């Protein structure tokens, strides 16, 4: 049986149940989504404590063996039927001329719908269904429109699939980066600063910088050079690039004393101006530059989500300007670096999504059909030649060119987008970029956009959940805690910290000198997910050793400090 039909049928029963319990409810929409469905309501208060009552009513309705039946009504009849449902009336008005679909669920409920249901509610797998949560949502996703209450549900073909999904969601809740970020003291948000603008603590900034350094090292290893650009620009820059035309409503404006600027939503137009600052020769190509810098986008408040959807987005952005015949070689070098990058985060199961333009909607993209076909064909040929698994995704391209997005599975089996490479034949054209060829002719360069981290904020959110906050040693903001059994060993702990720092330069070690008991210090270290705890007391002082505890492994016994230092160095060398 079609799982989407099952989920769509449950959405209708959800609406019917809420109307039965709260007849005053105004109905929004109830589509199928990944793993389930939702329905939006206005005019009623629904909280988490109401979920079970509504779910019981859904089950009760389903047990009545209600048949789903579709009819086609003219608009006037549909409007009379939904005269007390303003959102349904708006949807009817939005539909093109002609008949509208009405689906009846027995005599219990009728809804405006295109169809796609089971034949009867007795076909629904009630043991593989549940309502899960309540959230707020704006009508049609527009924050200027009424705010609705959204009730979510999940449904699967079998009880086993349903149970496995709920177990995964429970684990995901424990790993939620917003909760762990607070508990580990990595970042914060402030109402005075504004939503979607994260503030990173010293610990969070340490992880942030380690990610940045790793990405930059990989870029420099293949010939990219760092540049620096301002955070604002004239609107004209983004008018030429096409960003103003394609998503001008997401751009922040800055009012100057005598002119208007925008906060940069992208870095590529600025980087293009560095290339265009003087004439270029074929001998200078490829001209490879990178920068880790923040861009700003006016995301809707309702779409913001912790670090994974923010308004200040720090990108490890790279742009290469090159001759067409150089494209394949550089593409392959970038691909290999991204593969190294993904491996460092234990994201070994991945594939590539080749994002292509939607041929049915060419007005959403810059450039002509021939230019796009050439770029897309070349990217697909590179993937095939390197025997890299990929899937084609029509309509997922950037508005200026096709792209390869790396999709990796995290520790919960969820697929997350990480790195990206984009081939661009349009922006060089829009900015009239040129270089002088070997015969003195004027030629047009090709651009390659790439980012390993993408948004560092979003990537950090993904990593927190992937590792459940227990970062690998190289990425942990605090790598070693030295715990003294009592205050009389504090000086020994301080000396040990100095010696370890000399043996392993750059190691992040701190001495916990508070008056808490050793047991409490150990528990705190475990809660803070510190990779290594070193314990010093009378026996360790006498034997000139340290007692070592490793996160997730427990007590490793005693060893000489030099032996422990060698262990750390070996573990850190795995990144190289």
C-alpha cells in the first residue's frame, strides 16, 4: 500500500478529530511530509498534553471503517460549504478556474483535497501511527499572516518501522544540539542581539576555530590563497550578480549617510572584484582564493532553528577562476580534499547529489540553456570518470550554476548535506570577466565555487548531534583535565600540566583546583565529555606516574607522563 496515501489519510483523520473535540477550530492545510504528516489549526489552544486525547479520537474514527470518497464540486458550492473556514476559502480562490476536489471521510469529515488516500480507514495501520508534537507555524509560511497551531504525526507501513523511528527520535532528542550546546557551554542566543544570531563562548569558539583551520589547511594544500573583504557593499554589486533579482527579499539593507548598502548575502561578487581589479593573463590561471567570513540573510523568524538555520552564516568560501581546460583537474583535486575532510569527522558513508536546474522553470536561473547543458554535462562526466556514486536532483541547482553536494549519514543514520562544489559559467559572463590567452586573444574564464564546511554554524550543529557532544580529541575544546586527589597535590598538578604542554605543544590542558571531592570532579569531567582525565595523588607522586581515565573507556590504569603524551600525539596525528 502506498505509504503517502496512508499518511495523507491520517492527516484527514487528525483534522476530523480536532474538529470533533474543538468545533470552533479553523482549518489550515494538512500535507504529507517525510515520515508523516501535519495539520494546521487556528482559533484553538492545543498543547502537548492534548496530544494523547486527539490521538485516541483519531483511532476511534479509524475504527468506524470510514470510506474515503472524492467528488468534484464547482467553486461556488465549495465556498458555501466552507463559509466558516476562511483559510479554505482562500485556498479555493487561489485555485484555477474549474472544479475543485472534495474528499469525504465517511460522514465524519470533508476536506478540500486533490486526493491520494486509502479506500477505507480499516486499511490504516493503527499500530504504526502516533501523533508526536505541537508547534507554531504561520499561514503559508508568511510571518505577516496569522499564526497557527501545527500538530505533527508519523505513520509507517509496519509497527516495527514505527518503533524504530520513535527510538531514533528519542536518541535524536538526547543529542539535540541546542540542549547540548547549553549544557556544554558552547554558544548562546540573546533577545537583545536578535534571533538567528548565535554568540559563541570561548569553548564554542575553540571548536569553531579548529574547524576553520582544518578547512583552510586543506584549501592551501591545493593552491588556494586567503583574501579579505568587507561585510557590506553597494546594491549595484548584487544587482549585477543577480542575487538582488533572485532573492532580494532575503537581503539586509544598511542606510549610510549618503547612500544605501547591503550586508553581503554572498561572498562571490566581492571575490570576483578581486579578480577583476586588473587585467589577467592565462599564466595566472587558475586564480584560486578563499576566505572564512560571515554573510547575512534575512531568514524568516519561524524558520530559524538553533545553529542549523541562522541569519549570520560563516562560510569557508573558495572561488577559482580558470581556463575551461583546467576545470576537470581542479574539480578532482577539490573532490579529493573534500573526501579527506569528510573522513576526519567519521562521516564515511556518503554520496553526491548532482544538483541540476529545473528545465520546466528556466526563469529561476541565470544564463541560457546551452550554457547550463555544457556545465551539467561536464560535472556528470567528472563524477563518472572518478567512479563516485551520485544521484541527479532536478531543480536543486544554485541559480547561477549546477553543483555537487556531499550528503553524509550521521551516527543516527540521518542524511545531512555537508560540502559543495559548484561550476559557474554565468557570473563570469555577467561581470564581463576576461583573461588574455596565449595568442593574445581575450577569453572568458570559468568559475568554481566550493565550500568544505558550508555554514560553520550549521556544520557545528550537525557535529554536536553526530558526536552527541563527545568530540574527537583534536576538536574537543578541552582535551585533558588534571584532577588532584586533594588540595595538597595542586602544585604537582600544575607542574604536570606544564610538562604535558611541553611534550605535546598546543594540547588544551587545564587543572581543576576546586575543593570538590575527586568523585565529583570525575563526574563533572564525564558530563562535560572531556576526552582524558588525569588523576594525581600520593601513589602517583611516589611512582612519578599519572592515572588515566578515557571518555567512554573508563580507567586505563597508571602510566608515565611521557607514555601518555605519546598516546595523545599518536591520536592527534590521525588527522594528518
